[in-house]
C-alpha cells in the first residue's frame, strides 16, 4: 500500500474545481516560482505519511457534502507522487467521485516509457486538470520558475489528445507576465487546443511574503507591486480575444 507525503487537507475548497471540493495538498515541488505563496510545500519526502484510506477518511465521512463536487489534489506538485496519486484516483473513480489535479505539468516526461505508462493509468481516472501556465514565453518562464515551459505545453497537448478537460490558470504579474504580447501569445496557444473549458486569470499578490520571512527566505519579488483586479479582468479579456481569434482561424 502506497503512502503519500501530505502537506495539508482542506475540507471545503470552493475555487479548486467544480462544486465543493476536498482538497489534498501533497508535499514536494521542483518549481521555484518567484511568486509562490507556499514555499513550505517545496521540500519532498516530508509532511505526514498517510495511506489513501487515511487521507480520504474525512471525505467519505462527509460524502453528502461533496455530492456536486469531488476531490482535488494539489501541492506542491502532485505529479511528483504519481504512484500515490494513481492509487488515490483509482479508488475515487471506482466510487464515482469527480477527480481533479491542480498541476503545473512540469513532471510530464513524454520521452520516458515508465512515466508515460503511469500517465496513461492516471489519465484514465482523471476527470479534470487545472493547469497552471506560469509564463508562455520559454525564456521568461525559466527566469520566473527556474524551469522551461516545454514539458508544460506538451502536457497540455497530451491532455487535449486524451480529451481530458482543462481549466487554465494564469497569474498576471506587473513587469513579468502583464504584457499584451504575452497575454495574446497565451490565448493563441490555448486556441490550438480543443479541451479548454475555463480560464482563470489571477492578480499577483504578496500574501506569501510573510511565509518567506518566517522561513528566513528572501522574497524574490519584494519590489514588485501587486496587480489589481481590474488589470486581471482586462488581461483575461486580451487572452480570450486572442483565443477566439485563433479558434476561428483554425476552423476556416
């Protein structure tokens, strides 16, 4: 029986997929996003070790509350713990529970036969993926997260091929992602996919700064201002306009 390294569990998530969600935060993440507000989830192999049954005990005890919702696994990066994630979602899928992964897609390894075999198994029991696209420009993405975005975009294409619905999440950061050029490029990429069901554009905030201070870590964006809700709304419209334009061009 596989045990997962659990950071925390939220029993009443309302922004982590459709309906009321039971949200499981897994420990460990290879990304080092400059605006990450959960640096305490980065280190792998720590946190509470729990079996699938232990993790889901509270969920099944209150199953009636999740009738129109389900279970979302986030992190950290949940796909760092593939074996646990597969066991968890297989159990939920057998019981008809809606499953959702909130991921950056950074763990996707299309050239690894072992990984892709596990990915096929996981895909078969996954109902929705909330995919965080940090930056559409690869070089800027490397600066922002310390990683290329190639695997992430490849993962989006893979999910499209598998007809697994995705919700795109994107944080607009002044001076980093809040540029019309990048927003349009993101919309154009989304327009190449047929499985995008929703787009969530979030304004950058500095609420994580306190965590960095408490952990004696330097906060990388301490000189970056927060984005306003109005800027996020406007950015979303730019992305959607480019998305619709790309879709209409594709359909000609």
